[in-house]
């Protein structure tokens, strides 16, 4: 009985360490290598740094980059899915506004996601 309890404590401790390590790895990674690619009608119109706080407007869509996150602040499209999608901050994530034909894509090291 004592061996089972010790084994259980060891397994739980290892799982805790693995979880903590994973959380630290993804939480503390610097995002300086992530670039914001903005497309209009499948043509790349801008490449911006995620570290640079700014706004960008294309075809009546306002894209905001602040605090190393990107989101659509305003769009004239009817359903507002792009606005309600929220903030993105990791390489490979995208925001798409189909009615306005605008795509915002985060691209970083080791990730190359095409449209």
C-alpha cells in the first residue's frame, strides 16, 4: 500500500512539473519573431511587427496591434464575425473578414501558413 502511494505522489509530481514547464515555455516566449501579414483580395498589402502598437486600415476594416496582440476593431461587414473573433497573438492564427476580403495572419519562426 505504501509503494502505491509513493508511486502516485511521484507520478503527480512529474505531471505537475511537466505542466508547469509547458506553461512557462508558452507563457514566457518572446513574440519578437512574429510578424502580422495583412492581405486584401489574396494580395499581401502589409507586413507589420507585432511588437509595434499601431492601427492599420484596409477596405473599411480597422486592424489594431497593441500589447503584442492583434484584433479587428471595426468593420463595415454585416455579421461582424471578424470583430467578435477577439485578439490573436500566436503564430499561425488568423482573422478573416470574408465580406471585406481581408485576412490578418500571424507568421513566426518555423511556421509558414499559406492562404
